[in-house]
C-alpha cells in the first residue's frame, strides 16, 4: 500500500488564523504520523496549477510552533476558481483549451497527494469539493479536509469560523486609537468601515469589543477626552434597514450636542443599492473570478461619508478602514484554541479518509465534526436577534429594524 502524502494550501483573503492553522497541521502530523511526507502549495490553487510547492523539511517541523505568533500566510494566498477556465487562462495559469480541474487533478496525482487540506472560506472549500468530485469521477482517490477561514464568520452551517474573533478584537484596538481623531477638529464625523460583504457579524462584534475595551476607562474631568468622545453613535449592517433621513436627523442632533459623531459600518451595508446606483449611471463594476463585486472598489464608507457630511454640517469627516490591519493579525488566545481543535480533527478525519470541512455544525447542535462539502456555502446572515447585539444597540441608544 502506498504511503499517504499530505498537501496543504491557504486561499482567498487573509484572516488571523492562516499561519497558525498551517503550523497546527504540521505539528499534528509530526506528532501522530511523522512518517508522512508534507508539502504546501504556494499561493493556493495557483500553486497547484503551476506545480509550485514547498517541501516541509525537518527544520520546518521543529519550528512550526513559531507560526502561531504571526499573521498572514506562510505559504501564500490567491483567489483562483478552478471551474472558471477563462479566468485561469487570462492569468496564465493554464493554456487555452485546458480544463483547470483536470490540470489540478493531474498535478495532485503526479505529486502523489492522497490528502489535501484547504484552509479558506466557502469559495476555497467549495472549489476543493469540485476538485475532489472530479478526481473521484476519474478514478483518483483523494481525501480533502478543509478548515473554515473568514473574518466575516459567514460560512453555513459553521458556528464560528477561524480568525473572526481575533479580527473583532484587533479592529477594536485599531479604532480605540482612531477615535482620538475626534479631538483634531470641531464637528468631526468618523466612519469606521469594517469588513463583511454579506454578513454584519464582524462589524457588530468589533463594536462590542470596542465598547468592552473602553467601557471602564478613567478620564480627567472637564477634558475633551471623555466617555462621550469614545462612544459609538450608529452601527449599520447588511441585515438592518437604513433610513437616511431618520439617521441623518438623529446623528445631527448628536453632532450638535457633543461636537462629534462616530459610525461603524459594514462594507456590505447598502452594497446592492450602491452597485445598482453606479450601474444605472453606466459604470462597469469590477468582479473577481467568483463573480463577487470587488468590494474594495466600491468604498461603502465613502458613500456614507458623502451622504452624512453635509447633512450633519460636519466640519471634518473621515473614513477609516480596519480591515487589512485586523485580518493580518496573529490569532488571539480564543482563536488559537479553536484552531487547535479544528486542526486536530482535520488530521484525524484525513487519516480516516473522511472528507469535508471541520467546524461546529449548527445543524447538529453545535457539535464539532467534519461537515459534508455539499452543505458548505457562504453568505450566512448575522442573526441580529442574538442577545449580545441587542445589548450593543441598547448601549449606543440606536433603534434598528431588520432589512
């Protein structure tokens, strides 16, 4: 019987878990199956298509624990959809007429890979499912076990995706500094744009982490740096209804009374309306290989700034985005524990030839298990009925309705 050979890759956007997940997989295999050869494909599926891989050496195994200290990915990322042949050809990853799935399958077969670990979001892991299905249909036995990575925390049916807790904590730290800009000029409007294409979980969780971080601050009485200056006045999510007239009137009253206003907004809030508005004006909206709007070209925070600045009579307004700062951080303690449990299960499942994505299955009372690929999808909406979100909104004094 041929010895198993294990490959891993990270793909999609960054999250504060990739480096630690790679380190965790290396450590776990070294602990329980040290005889297995490990490789990592560089830059995700791009590395698979190009045959670009990193051999995991004994020195890398010995120092794998160091990867828990870092953000980013130690093996590189990319966004490649193996079922989008035209995009793969355009990027020089395959030749005209080639089927990227076949090219990737042949590479895995030629490299002798029997286990593939994919660390990414729904697109990464559904692409892995496509690849596994293609290989099975063509007589090649490959076990694929994914780990769920996304700061948006929007993978169905997974309760908590890797990196999201850290992103919220680091986003709160980012804004704790940025909030001091309220003292730079009278009547300042600050908009904190937080990542979250379809799901407002990260924006809501960042607001909660920020309030927790600043709630017990001590201040010097009579000075401008005070609890009011550190407050949040509005949180806008894709899941909540936005009324420009009502919100501008409410925020103007706050601005008139305090001399500043602070807004947390998800990058997906009002996204569909903004895209429709631009397309109606004749603009071509850029999309990625998966058909998603390239959200960094939309500048949702800038749209809110444009709406509010004049209506609030703001003398100064600015948009600050914590996304890249937060998603590039190393995993915090909570995420490290979650990563360890998921990497341990991923290795166990792989060795037992069970394919799927590890996670706490909301369809099975939150049990940690390897979830079947057909059940994995993105775009899970944030449940605004959860108790902690209601407490956040009560604390900032904002009424909201579901969209």
